[in-house]
C-alpha cells in the first residue's frame, strides 16, 4: 500500500510539511484556488477547505493554479 494512499495520511503530510510527500501528491485549497506540494512553506489551510490530487495536472484540470511559493 502506498504511504500516502488515504486522505488522513495525506492530511498528516500537509500538516507536518513532510518533504518526502512532495512527489506523491498535491493539495488544493478551495478558498484560494491554489494547489501546493505537501512540503511547501505555505501556511497549512483549514482541513475543510482542502482537496487532494494525485498530481499537479489533475489539480489544474479542476481549476486550481500553482502556489507561487512552490
């Protein structure tokens, strides 16, 4: 099983800014319209506003733009 296969594992990676998760998935924030890598330096968002994607392309297809910090 993949280390970041569940939403709770992904959320934990985002909250802890796990740099090892940066190639595993991206997360997007509904309130800002931005997606970011889990190890990014941006402030962690509220969990209720987060959506997870397997890659940046999927997040962009859903209408999100890349984080300027990442």
